[in-house]
């Protein structure tokens, strides 16, 4: 990667598409600040020990590599809420990052999290915090959503100071206006801080 180029990795897992819509909105916010956004996903996990995962997803973003994670200047991490926690697929990926932890590859890089759930009070904030844990262990700098984002005061569905979120409810496949704007604002803030940190510290 060009040493002068600031690149933010948007890494997500999405089963039914709503978390991906948040990821796309975060990408929009990142790119609005003149920062490159690298959209990536993680492979599914299976109960079948003989199951083989294709090297390339059938659709959507490519699978992330550890090298891409190590080389990013910032990270937006997203997963749907599974019983108040990140998905098994995302947790499995983070369990493979010990080598980066030993090298300190992610220390002082900014990061944020985002999630979606099928219902209100479905565990979004605990999911955002569960995704925060490996980031803190890796030495990353966590970026939330400040209340200067007007939509955070108006939302009646998703969106928290911990990170962008969306609520699917019944057959909902689109983000509300507030959910989308909060995700865009989070992407902008992450990109702005990533640029400043890269400029000042040579990360």
C-alpha cells in the first residue's frame, strides 16, 4: 500500500443484508473525506467439520486477509447481533489474529463497530461492546458516535453512541434515514481521525 495513502478497512459479516447496508453507508462517509475504503467480509463457519469454504464468496465483498487488516490505517467492524454478541463467523476470524497481536500491528490505529438486530432491545449495545474487546486487546483507539450527530437524538430505531446500528423488525430491508446518517457520520469521523493519526505519527 502507498505509504501516503490513508486506507480504512470496513470489515463486516452479514447474513440477511442489513449489516452490509450499514457497511455501505460507513464506506460512503469514509470516502466523503477523501480516504480509501476497503470493503471486506469473513467466511461463514459450519457445524460440518468436512465443509469446505470457497476461496471467493459467491457474491458481495471478498474475504479479508490478515495482511489487509495489518496494513489498514483504521477499521470499521460490523456484525449482526447474535444473542447479544458478535456472530460466530466474526469471532472465529478474530481468534486467528494472535500473530498481529504479538507484533503490535494494530496499536494506535482508530476503530469503530456497527451492528444490526431483528428487534429493539435485541442486544445491540452488548454486541458493539463485544466487538470492541478484541480491538482494545490489539491496542486500537476506539471511536464512538458523538451526540453532535443530530440523528442520534432523533432515531427511534437503530443508532447508539457506541456505534451505528439498525433494527430489522419484520421484513425491513432498508435503513431508516437516521440509521443511515449515523452510519455515514461514523465513517466520516473514523476517516478524519485515521488521517490525522497517520499524518502525525507515521502509522
